[in-house]
């Protein structure tokens, strides 16, 4: 699985709830809000002043690590 900036936050969360701490660590704490179901990762990062490239990298590292374990 490869996570991209244009993916909806809730879509990423539905793929694996283990991504929640990554979002929290990067300053996205409102994962249950209405916007999470329609906002892309990139849009959320812009609104919250977060480096989107870093977040995407961490999310992809996470998915890469769980794929290796499988």
C-alpha cells in the first residue's frame, strides 16, 4: 500500500488504525471530526501548518514495515 497526499484521511485510517499515532505525532488530532471524512492528507496538512512530505513518508514507512511482517 502506498499512501499519497490526495488520499482522504479517513481512507488512510480505514486501511489500518495503527496510523492514528502517526497522525497524532504530526499534529493532526481531529481524526474523528467531520473534515477527516472529506479532507485529503495534503489539505489537512496545509490547514494545520504541517509538513505533508514528512507525514506521507512516515505513513509509507509504517505500511512498508507491516507488509514486511506479513
